[in-house]
C-alpha cells in the first residue's frame, strides 16, 4: 500500500480541491441554466477542503502543516497578515520534524 507523507497528503488535497474547483467553475460558465447545481456542489466541497486542511497536522507536535508565521510577532503588520498559506510546509516550524519523510 502506498504510504503518503504528511506533506504529500496535504499536496494531494490541495491539488484535488483546485482541480475540482476548476471543473465546477468551467461547468458554471458553460451551462448557465444549471448554476444552482454547481453552487450546491461547490459549497460542500469547500467545507470538506477546510476540514481536510484543519486535520493535516504534524505527527510529533500536532501543529497544522499549513499555518506558519510569515512575519515575526513583534512586527506591527503581524496582526494584519494571514498566517495560512495554500501549500504545506516541508519542516514543522514548531518542533522541526521533517514532514517529507515517512
């Protein structure tokens, strides 16, 4: 059985979500009379992706692999920046665990 690392599993979720979103957007643009169906599919997909993003954590310390500090907390702009990036980190910023290995 193929064992995916935390980072690869996170990348698969991200790529799958982007592909499904692109397909739904293309369907939304191509068939205007079925837009309510596309919206009905897109909203649960977005919720599932959010749940998947929240569940992907470092196996050692439990920190989310998508959250990281872009600016130091002492910076005045720290409160205004988003701390979640669309790609997972390769090494846990809390404990230093390598998320690309098994």
